């Protein structure tokens, strides 16, 4: 969902900071100094010294504006906590192959993966607690940024119940981590027709995160291509996780949310403290 609550994200105004020189007074076209004449008593005296024309000061450069719908780039080294389900955790692949770890490598973020098998905004999953009930666990990671994603694990519940649980969860998370930047990202599905209930969950998450002052990063579901899911037709393969990560990184860079870093500066290459 990146709502990466990400995204769109401008009316042009005239450039500021440009100085327009005022017109010179009659006489010398450069200095505006009046030229002595025969009828002027001062004509027989030495003409007053004139300063050479001042060099014009170039207009001040203004910084590039931040993306309209985002709060600027998240710097390398930021602590980013990703909260979601087994797709976030990387079920079926190694932890370093899951997309949260991969985006940490590409963007230089220090990522904590709080994906939970079977978990959602109502379903507790293997963690024994729904996402909103994990607010303190999330806060313990001391996040600069929290990325939230809706889950297909909540399919089967009454859609209105799931949708109403999402703002409650977001409020709990923001209360526990008041200084963290919140970002919503769309859920993923696959090549099969996408359930409309899942779209409702995404919409509720976007609305809740936006209302809480967060952001959204949105992009097309990268798992729609055939061959990116395991035999269970749910969880991404190693290649599927890589596609998820690459799609996130491209969308984040395009939105001005992040900048890729050289491989030798990546967070996962840093020595243990």
C-alpha cells in the first residue's frame, strides 16, 4: 500500500528573490548623476566623483521544494519499522531476502521487520496480537518511520469491522510512537482477481494514516505478474520479494521519499555495535 501513503504528489508561482534595478535619474544613464550644464553654477568646478556601477548581485538560489504530498526524503541511517503480515516477514525465504531487508539495503535505512504470520488489523496471527495491540512492541524499536500495510489475513471478517479497527490501531501506534513518521502502503495480492474487501482495507488505512498526519505511498501491485508466488499462490518467492523491494524503491525515489545509497554504505553492511 504505500499510500507510500505515498503519493502523488504542485501551481507554479513566479520565482522569488530576483531583484529588479530601479530606473536611473536623468543624466548619467549608469549612475543617475546629474550632468553639469552652462547654467549650473557648479559647471566650472570639477565634476563630482562618481562611483563605478555596482556589480549586480545574482538572485539567491532557492532550495528545491519538497514533494507536495510527502515530508521529504528519509535519510540514510533512519530507523524504519515495517509492520505487516507473513509477506512482510518473508515466509518461505531467508530474512535478508524479504523486501523490508532489501529496501533497507538499497536506501541505507536500518530496518526492523515486524511482519507476523497470519496477522492483520483484526487477526492476531502467530504473534498473538493484532497490529493495533502491538503498538508498544513497535515503539520499542524506537522508530523514526513506521510503514503500515493492510493484510489479506483479515479477509473473511465483516469488512466494516476491519475498516473500523484500522483507525483505532493507527491511533494506538501514533500514541506510542508520537515522533515517528507514519507511512501507509497498499497491500499486495497476485495475478488472481483482487478482492474488493482488500481495497476497502487499503482505503481505510490511507484515510487513517492521513488523518494522523502521515503519508501514503501507492503503486500498482507488483505481484500481478505470473510466476512471482510460491506454490501456495500467496507468498512471494525470492524473485517476488525482490520485485516488491524494487517497486517500493522506485516509487519512493520518484516521490522524493528516499534516495538510493552506494552499496558500500548500506545499513546491513555496517559492523555490529
